[in-house]
C-alpha cells in the first residue's frame, strides 16, 4: 500500500540555487546572507522600530532572549507545561527555575488565570507558546506582564506568518522568538531568530550569539574575506 507522508520538505530548485550561491561566495561564516535573511524577515513581518537577530537555533533564540532580559540564577520563568523541552532547557541554562503552568482547552496556550496564581516576587518572565501557530491568550499574557512588571518572551516557533487582527506575530509586543528547524514553517535546516524593540538589546544579542564578538558584526556582514577555490 502506498504511504502518504504527513509532510515532505519543500526543497526546490531555488533552495538549491541559494545554497550553491552561498557556497560560491566563499565566505563560510555568518555574513551578508545572514544580514539579508534578517532584513527579509523584518520586511515579511512588517517591523517598525523592531529588530531581528538571527541565531543558530530556536533554542538559542530563547536562551539569548532570556539573557538579554537579565534572567539568571534564582529567577522564575512561567511557561506552559504543554511545551517543547527546549523552553525548559533554555530557562535552566540561565540558572533560572521553570514554573510550569496549565494550558487552556480552547487554544492549547497558557491559562492566564492559573499563571497569575504562580507569580511570586522571583517571577521575571512569562514565555507563552503559540502552539501549532494558534495564538494563545496574548492579551491576557501582556495584561499580567503589565500588572506584575514582567518581561514577555513569546515562543512563536510554530507561528511564523500567523496573523492576528492583520498584524503578524512578532511585529509587536516584547520579545519574540522563531525557529527555522526542519519541521517549522520555513527552514534553514537549523536556525532561529529573536525580535526585540531596542538597538541596545540588538547589540547585546550580537555579542552573545558569537562568543562575545560584536565589533565584527558589520565587517562580517560585508563578506570581505574570500575563499580561494582550488582546482583539482
Ligand atoms: C515550541 C518549541 N519551542 C522551541 C523549539 C526549539 O527550536 P529549535 O529546534 O530551532 O532549537 C521548538 C522546536 O521544535 C518548539 O517546537
């Protein structure tokens, strides 16, 4: 009997051309193509005074977002129990503690009434998840954040392209993280990005995503070092 795949990756001639073009440039590190990727995401999302920083995975995006929000040992981060383990790992990597919250039946996202009961003086961040691209109770999350002075880091890994009231997920709010791993809406095989509201946070993210190197970002984006192809 013929099997019908649930999904197969869409790898077309244009994808292959982008890959060979990238290799032909001869710059095998983060460079101009990363910058173009960030700019095209910003354009797709319709960003206004919000900025995209590409990362190597969605998990790194969450980890760096938590670090940029100042999260560290002893802090508490509320996130749905129905979530991918990456969120819990990213929180633990900062030394903070995971506080799991129940979800709602209707949208499979965080239950804000239950989340409120979990808030303590150690709570610093809420990470809601938009499961399968279905928006969670975003208004409720931001109301809680405002009431208790919390940062929000949206796990929008499944929600690249999700639109609410004609606005794309990630184009507003506090920090938004996307993943471009092989089972996401678009893929770079592995990859992710963080969207933030301030250039100061962009600078810190540039430093943290690459071993503390930040002065080099502009130079890297120019692809100035060229590879020499050896004839065989
Ligand atoms: C909800 C959720 N959060 C985080 C991640 C981590 O993303 P990545 O695989 O790009 O590290 C995933 C990936 O499957 C995910 O589904």
